[in-house]
C-alpha cells in the first residue's frame, strides 16, 4: 500500500507502507469472573476502595492541574519600590 505525501516544494511522493505480516487474532470470548473475585470486588467497593477498571475520584482530584496560580494577583507597586 502506498500513502501519498507532499513535500515543502509541493511535489507529491509516495511512501510504501507494508501490510501487517500477521492477521490479528480474533478476541477470545470473555469468561465470567470467578465468584471469589466478585466477592473481593464487592468487599472493596463496600469499603470505598479503588477498583480495577473504575474511575478513582481521589486520584482524579490529586492528578488535576494545580489551580493556585489563578488565585495569585500581581502587586500594583512597581518592582523595587519597597526598598
């Protein structure tokens, strides 16, 4: 398969992209979780713990960008005026 690309001079050139060497294997059917795992997940959820594959609100809050810079205002006095 070739993919057209354009250079800065405007001329078109073709880049060869080889096809995948192996076809992707079909996904295996997902088996249900064993009862002991389901019970463990239920116990963790009841205690408010983080569960695999679910959002962790505390981590989301801690990993969010710090918003403290919005609260800081510049001084109206010119630099060095307080000396």
